C-alpha cells in the first residue's frame, strides 16, 4: 500500500512541474530587404524558450495582453540554397514573420492568423489590448488596406481600402505606425502621402487563447 502511495505522489509531483517561458540573449543578424533582397538591414533576434529549450526565434519587444498572455513578433531563418547547390552548409536568410501568442501559465505558443498580413509591408503594427492594427496587402499585391484584428476572431474588425500600389511597386513604408487612443477606443492610420483615417473600435467579447481550427500551435 505504501509503495502505491509513493508511486502516486511521485506521478502527481511530476505532472505538476511548471513550465517556464524565458528569452535568450539578443543577436544582431542581417535582413535583406527590397524587391530583389539586395539591401541589408540589421535585425535583432533572440530565442523564445520553454524550460530552457528554444522553441522559436523572435524579434522586437512583447506586448502584454493579459496577466497570463503576451504576443511577440516571430523571426525565421529560410534556407536560400538552390536545388543542385551544395547543401553541406545551408545558406540561411533571416526574415521577420507573423505574430505569436504565448500563454505563460501553460507555455503554449500559438501562431496568430492575421488576414492580409505581409511580413515586410505590415511591419508597422500597433497593439492595444487584444487588438492589432496594421496595413495589409491584398491577395493581388496591388491594394493596401487598413486592418484591425482582434485575437480570437476569424474576421477582421476593420478592413478598409487605403489605395492602390503606386507605380506597380510597394514603397518601403507606405503606412506610418497606427496610433491608438482610448475612451472611446479609436485607431488612426496615416498612409504615406495621404490623409489620416480613423476608426472607432467597439468592444467585442472574446476568449483567449483562440480556437485551434483558426491557428496553428507549436509546443
């Protein structure tokens, strides 16, 4: 009987071991930008770790959503080696990617699904509570949209056409960083060379984390 009790206590203790989310040290890498990826730009990245085990690379500072959840921008390394080239040493290229949501209590890491989000042209993204505002690029690549998305909702709260792409090519920074204000919640977009446009954001009840069917998760 005592042996059974010891086994149960040991199993319970093992199951209750907490998972700890932490960050690695910052590294400075090169991010090649532009349509031909010929212009180098410095980008700082670090590891997102669970119990000391690296899970993702991230860039930028996290945004606190609740006391248990934060979001942070993901960074990825792509293998730029062509077929037929020697693969003994992959040719890595760094790129910023989408956003991750992290539950500090469970250490669950979720990739957020953001409509019309472009890893380059949506870089000027602004968070307020569980809302993110950014300039999105349509599927055809020739339209810019003001986007406001709430975590947990599959459709954007705001998707407003800002205009077409000039000269058939996107400039480096078509939109300034969207600016939030509260009471009432409102976000203002400033297209480059255009007029400011503002949107009131009404509160929508939602649950965190989002539905698995809408997003992918990593453990």
